[in-house]
C-alpha cells in the first residue's frame, strides 16, 4: 500500500506551540480534525475539532478533549500536532 500526502498535509506534521499558532486556527475547513496535545501539566491528551454553523449563519469551531472525565481547556494546551488522515 502506497501512502501519498499532499504538501499541506506534510506541513501539519510538525509540533506547534499553541501560544504562537493557536490550535483553533487549524480547525478549518469543514473537516474532522484530530490532535495530539502536550498539556501545560506535561500530560498528553487527544483533542478533536470541527466547525459548525449556528442558526444565524455564524461559523464556530469546536475543540474538545476526548476524555470527558478531564477538565482540560484550550488554554491548557502547550503544544499540539495534527494527526493526518491516511486515505
């Protein structure tokens, strides 16, 4: 099986410092996104994100930690990397 990736997908594969590159800016376009995040407490968490349109046409980004039992917020993210889709 040969896996080919586009140039923009390869660029996603480097760690981002959240203070420099906000993770919410990566939750575009209308795709489902998965991220591995290094938190400020040095744990590693998985976040998922997607866009949604409100009743009045406003586009909002949702980003959530997949472990609902943890109280992590976007502000708790130190670094992140997007997990690419393998098609």
